C-alpha cells in the first residue's frame, strides 16, 4: 500500500524536521573531526585534551558569523546584480510584485536586484527577513508573465520567511569549515602521527585505535560527506519553498508554469557561479544530475528535478480545487 499523501502543512512540517536532523548530523560530523584530531595528537583517551574539538566548533561558528555579516553582499557582487530601477517598466513590475508578496507573507519589503543575464533564474539571500535581498535575472523578466513572476517571487519570499537564507548561508560556512579541518587533518597524517600515552589501559587503547581509524576515514571522505549533507538540505528547502509559495499566492499553477519556462531555457546562468548555485530557484550550472531521480541524484543533485516539482504543484492545485468544490 503506498504511503498516504501529505497535505501542504504536513509536507512543510516534514521538511523542517528533516532539515533539523541533517543540520544536527552536520554539527556532529564537524565535532567528530575536531575530536579525532585531538585523539590523533594525544594518541590516548586518558590524555585527551579537547583543543581540536574546541577549535573545530570555533572555526564553524566563526565562519558562520562572517558569512552572515557579509555573505549576502558578496553573493550579489559576484553575480553583477544591480538595484531594480523604478523607471524601467519591467523592473517596476518586479518591485510591485515583490511588494505584493511582502504584504501576503507579512514580511518587510526585501531589497530587489536585477542580474544582467539572459537565462531565467532567481535567488534570495541575506541573514533574516529584516536584511533580505531578492535577485532575478533579466532573462526571467523577459520570459515570464506577471502571474508566473508572482509565483517565483513568492517562492523566494518563502525562502526568506522560512529563514532558508540564513540556513543555507550557515551550511555554506560549515561546509567550508569541514573542508578546512579535513585538509588540516590530511596534512597532519602526511607529516607524522600522534603519540601514545604510557598509562593507556588495553581497553582504552583499543577504543582509541578504533576512533582513530574512523577519524582517518572521516577526513578522507569529509569533502564528499559535507557536500552530500548540504545538497540534501538544499533539495528539501526547494520543495518547502514551492509549497509555501502556493500558500502565499493561492495559485500553484503560476509557479508550475514558471518552472516549465525556466526548465526549457537551454543556456546556463553564466553570471551565477558554483558558490551561489544552491540559492537559485533552478540549477544555474545546468548539471544533468539535477534532471534525474534515484540514488545518484539524491546524493549529488543541488536541486530536485523540476518535473517532480511541477507535478507536486499541480497536485496541490487539484487538491485545492477538490476542497473548494466539496465545500
């Protein structure tokens, strides 16, 4: 028997719970890298001093703080985004639609930017709703009608409302911290080993050896594992933002139509680089893995397949119409 279909609010709750689990795993993984470094340097559980663990947590928090402070500006500068110009009719419509979605969501009006790129795409960034930014490409303004544009902006406002902008900024910082620690650990392995304490008992020595082996495996796999965790969060947040956008506009088919047009665009978004790819409504790099389903796509895709997202939005429209008819 197939599992029961979740409604909009159940899906939102499910995605939020899953994101918390993945973020917890991320933090545990970061702490384990620091703990393993301590074990490697002391060679003993009895002589354990948590310097590496404290350093790992400090690096993670420090990177996150720096990213939250200046990350949004850096992302916008890297894409060549410019503030929307009210004297431009397309930009004026974008500002109006954003203002509408700001009212619908009950959030402050974000700053609106346009990226001079012909490929349709959009993203939101910032540290909180009071300091949020939405950027769309010129290609998006040229491609979508007002109803479709409203769906895309609602999607991005949902990222702001759900604090995805903060979450993904912190995740990017944690990925960088993991990569830094794993690189440091690999260099330590190359230049020499830890020392074994003389007072180690046999049992603690065996446990320490097991932990050391696991740590060595972890630092080797850290770049892959951290990217997998980050991508898993990114995919789940896209589904949640789609559902939230349907809630704001009461028109899931508007966003579904916009996603169809975005998918049919053949060229990648040249102005948006790899570091900001996970922020976008659709993969700006044009990776084939994002169009697939299955184990490989679940591990390495930055976005869920657009066709799957469109089907979910169409299902929401059908459920809404059914509820309205039967009422």
